[in-house]
């Protein structure tokens, strides 16, 4: 007889997913600013300002226009 252990794992995973709650972070303002400002994102993640060519890459990615690189 085949094992139905995978069904027990599935039931447990579904029950855990129903109980899951997303908690607000106290750094939510920083995350919002990082989403909007590429320079702030680079400084927040890499602890250094973005290089000029990174700004060009980001501008091309956002606008979908080819740069002169």
C-alpha cells in the first residue's frame, strides 16, 4: 500500500499558511525610500553611492531608452 505521508505534509503546510501573519517592519519608511530612490538604495544596500555608469544603467532600465554607453 502506498504511503500517504505527503498528504500529511501538505495538510500541515496548508494549516501553517492559514496561521501566517505578515508583520510590519519598523524600517518601512527606509524600504519605501529605497524603492523610489536608486541612489539611496545603493547607499543602503552597499554602503556606498552609485557610480555614474550605474545611474546610466538604471535610467536605461527604467525608461527602456538606449544610453550612449
